[in-house]
C-alpha cells in the first residue's frame, strides 16, 4: 500500500522532507507564505500547492490525488495529513491569546481532516499548548480527533532528543484512524 501526504501549514517543507525519507509522496501542500511556496515548488514539483487552509477542501484534495494517481486510487493508497498548525496563539514568546488569536487555525485543520477522511493525522505545536488555559486546546485537539474516529497519542519531544543542540520542546499529536472510519471510502468507493 502506498502512502501519500497532505501537508498543511507546510512552511519550507519539513514534514514533506520527512515523508520523502519514509518513501511517501507529498501530493497536496498547503502554505500561505509566497516565499515558502517558491521553495516548495522547487523541492516538490509534482505536488499541488494550495495557498490558504481556509479554502482547501476534501474535494480539492481528492481531485488532486486522482489527477496524480488515477481513478480507484483509494483502494491502494493510505492518506496521512500532517501539519504544524500555527503556534503563536500558545507560545510563551507571544501574547498567548489562544482561541482569540486569528492564527488559531486548529479548527481549519480539523475541518480538512473531516472532509478528507485520512488514515492518519500528525499534528505538531509548541509545548505552550499544554499549559495554555489549563490545557484546554491540548485536550480539545485530542478530543476532536477521537470524535472523528481516531486513536490519538500525544507526546512531547525535545529537539535535543533527536540530535539538535537545543531543547525546544514540541508536542506531537499522532492519530490513527479506527478501521471502520470512513468505511466506504476506505474500501475504494471514491467520491
């Protein structure tokens, strides 16, 4: 079974580079920054680049995958949605406005997950998401994914734990779909 990646809030393509190292293919990449888009187009020339999470839909994602893989792609393809949804609302370096910050875009990522029906989701954010408003958004992200039929595990990994010369803690949300989630689509009945 092949794995394709839908990368949200892609930045310069860190998730996409990791996916490539895994042998996975980035098919849809969403990034609003035009300078980042130039880099992404250079390194991932076969991917569809979308500029705004607020206008990206499951329909667009499925159409772009079908353009690249052909009809019936779902029967033999696993979709992973990944994204480091904006951290500024929770970062200790910012004002920590949380849900009142216009950059609180977890609801948009969740909407794309709902519409796309992926097999797995990987989200990333700063450690401040754990302490903001007594962990409200940290718990909400997990509860939202569980409500969509995912088994979720959140872990905190310091950058130095993977060889970087600094600590910089990051929270990772790793979610795998329950087998019955999106049953008809999972069995290959493309929409």
